[in-house]
């Protein structure tokens, strides 16, 4: 981003209350702890805090400007070095800035949404596209109406493409993100029971994800999973180009000869051509993520050989089937970034396939934000886990008591499912079990903090990530 304070004020339709209009700002932030020299700080009001209370702190840390809706925090007795831009609504102003920055970009933009696999697919696709030239991809979890404009503020004049992740916690979220990002290519990775507390049903989840497809231009292209029943009605009414990915022979982009294990191998077929793919990551579900990324790259006219190279060099994001070797020789799989019923079972099944010769343990946390159907989904997951070849499953979170009920209903012996009330007890239970013949999976919603157990297990000696 290369804007003067005067230009920024004009874009936001704001009022410059204080500061030098000729100064140039570097990027955007909404977190005073993240402020760097030259930033513009947007004072957003959240549920627990108000950004206006941190304007002084931001200025001291080097912010060049603050965007605010009120001035009562600005005391005449306190020296304030940053420019002050007043607007009606800082959040709306932030989104207006994002839209402005997007309009200045002439390259191709890909939007990615879905219940599972968004971040992995984004990383796979951006890894492929980096081999063709510089570009911009969503960093971290900046996939919201606040995060997306912040990502766009990192746009450089040399960037040739953008891959933007779009998350949703309620209907309408994707529509607004698509208004800001204006993607020409849209990917839906999957549809599943996530955030049901706000969506209410899987059909509402599908409707919200479909907002991305509706936002595509007439000559845009949708990248969709084959056989997703909840999308069938939408697909029948869709008049824009669609590229399907999956294992079915009807898919334009498909996988065959899949070999699962600690690493994945398959044959990637696009149109009439095929190439061998070796993914440096386990989890059969990652084949679908790779196919979605490959489909988008193919639509962007990336050669098949480059697609294969990019996938082979993929590095999984932290806490998503992240493979680590404990000093005892045990394999730790940290997939604890988040969880819903579909991702839980994908993770567990892939874990058991990947380590056929090891004793397998799982640490399973509650799946949150499932609304009124939480008990049903936890019970169902329990019935499936009860049939998996796991030596023992450690459960944490009140909801996981229902997982144990489901496992016992499926005929699993009671001693295999152990409810543990706190994280420290799980660590104490696990430590004596770890050796080079053991693999342990961690899976649960982010708020369960299962990564704390993983970190504690590696406190004593060094860890190797592979």
C-alpha cells in the first residue's frame, strides 16, 4: 500500500483532524500490539474492548495515523504525534479501503471458502502460483470482514495474483467478503456441519458458501467438489463455468491410484493429461485439497508440471496434520487448529491409515459451535471412533462425554475411552506411553487448547518437525 494520509482520508470520505496530509502510510492494523512504524490503526469497537482506548498506545508505538469515529479520547494535555482521521464507522471505513485497494489490482483473484480445508487449499494454491511469479495470499486467520482488508493492505505493485481465504460464522458473511475481494475464480472446498450454532443447518451452511459463486463475474469460474449433495440445487441453477474436482471419472480434475500413508501419492488427471503427485503430508482428505488447488491453477493456465512441483513442495500450516517427532521417538500429529464432525472423522481415519504398524492413541477435545445438534454429532462421532483401531482415546471437554456414550453404544470397551477433566492430566497420562512404536493424534476445537499439551510434551527436549 502506498497512500498519503490525504489520499487515505479522501478514500474513506473522512475528516483529517490532525496530522501532515503528505505523510505516506505503510499498512493497516486493528491490533495496537501489532503496530509498526508507518501503520494506520483503525479503532474498531469489539465485544470486549474499544480500539479508541488504544489510540495513544498505537501512536507511541509508531502509528502514522489512527482512524476513529470519536475524539473524546484525545486529551489536549497529551502530546499526540499521529494523524487523526475521523469517519462515521471505522469498520465500514476499513472495508471501503479494502475495496479501493482491490480495484487497483489487475491480476487474477481466487476466493476460497468451505467448511474444511480452506487454509490448506490456500497454501497449496499459493505455493503453486509462487512458482509463476510474486503474489499475495491470506496470512494466518485473516479471513474475516476485518482481516481481509488488512490482507489487501499488504498488496504490492509487483504482485501478479491473489489467493484470499473467506471464512463465515453466519449467513451473509461470504457475500460481503466477495464484495470486497471481487474474485474471478471461486473455490468451495467442502460443506459440513460447522458453526451450526449460528447457521442452524447444513443447508444454510451451503447457501452461505454459495454466496461466493453468486458473486463471481459472468466469465468467472467456480471450482466445486464432485457429489456434494447440499450444493446440487445451487449447481443446477448456476449459469457460469464450473470445474469439478474429485475421484469420479466425470471430474475434469481428478485423482486416481491413491496411496495413503505418512505421505500421499496419487495420479493427478486434468483433461487428457496425467502426472504423478507426491504430497509431503498424510491425510487422505488432503487429496481433495490438492485437487481443488490444482483445478484453480489449471484454470489460471499454470502448466501441469508447475502444478505438480508446487504440490510436491507444499508445507502444511501449523496445527493441521502437523507431524512432529517426540524425543522418545513417538510421532505426534497436531491437528488441533479446529474441529467439526466431518474434519474430526477425516483426521482420525487418515491417522489410522497413516500408521498401520504403530500403537495409536488420540486426544480428542469437544467440537464447539454445533448448536442444538451438538449432542447428536458428538454421539455419532463416538460411534465411529469406537470402531477405529485406537489403543486409547483421551477425552476432554464436557461434550466429549457423549462421544464416550456413542463409542460404548458401538461396542467399544469402556477402558479405551477415558474422560480427563484437565489438560495436565492428559499430559501425565500420555508421557509414560510414548516410545518409537507409538503415534498420537490431537484433534479438537481451537478453544480446547490441545496445542498446549503438545507444547508441554516438547518442553523437556527438542522437537523435530518433518
